[in-house]
C-alpha cells in the first residue's frame, strides 16, 4: 500500500472545497497530527475512504 499523497490529486481536491470546508479539514488534520500516533492516523484515513 502506498501511503504517499499524490500532490496534484490533493491540490485538485483542495481546489474544489470552499473556504469553510477547507478550514474545517485543516483544523481536523492539525488536531489528528497533534494527538494521535502514526498507526491511528492511517486507520482514521482509511476508515473515511
């Protein structure tokens, strides 16, 4: 499994989000990065697919 994010794919996703959604997503990502270990982060990401 490849855990690297495709930057162009990520930028494309971000360009489709409105500012409110983008801010909420960044806030959640920041919270996750500060409060969970790597394995928990990957579980959370894969659960939301």
